[in-house]
C-alpha cells in the first residue's frame, strides 16, 4: 500500500482523523450543555458544593477536549502535506512542536484533575479516578517528550535536505 500521495494510507488517516475530530466536537458540545445545567443549578443555589466540583471537573474535561481537537487538527495538517508528497517542510515541524506542547498542557490539566479529585473525593471511586488521571498525565508527558524528540529529529532532517538541495 502506498503511504504518500492520493489514494494512500495518509489520505485514509485524514478521513479517520476527521471522524475523530467530529466525535470529540460532539462530546465537547454535550459536556458544555452539562456545564450550562450545572451553572444554572449553582445560580439557583441547589447543592452548591457538589455542583461546583462537578463544574470544575467538566470544565477540565472540556478544556482537554478542546486541546485534543487542536492536536488532531495539527495531525490533519501534517497528513495533508504527506498526501501532497510534501514531507520535509517547516510547517510539519511547527505542527509537531505545537502537538508536543499541547500534550504537556493536557498532562498538566490531568495533574490538576488528579489533585482536585484526591482532595474532594476520599472514597474508592475517587481513588480510581485519581489513579486514572495520573496514568493519563504520564501518558501525555511521555507522548509530549516523544513528539518533541521526533520534532528535533525532523528539524535536522529538514536542515540536511536543504543542505543537500543547495549542493545539487
């Protein structure tokens, strides 16, 4: 199977990323509607403590979802360049850099979620959610570091390509 160009693996990945982008957008919209309901309950003065903790939790989910959409958008840009046989360009390096920093931001948000859940919920479910948040934080830190290293390698490849282009 072809990896680059039209009717290749990269064009199929673009379709999958567009579907994922749509799904995450829908989930974000649903969570935003839940946030609006929670704000309405807070304004009405109904069970304020639980509603505020729910509000903070859902805001963190929406913020990580929005950053995830941004990451997916960057990957769509990269794969569109691959589809057009544009491999070593500065745009791809910039997109990888944005993705790595976005991973670090998401990991920081999951750390905040873990600390928040640990301080609010001191039961078995809270411990599981806290552990899950810490695992996600570690995954995004490792991903961010890996993508940052890949970005540096990619920048060197661009530099070597430009030197080679000048030589020929």
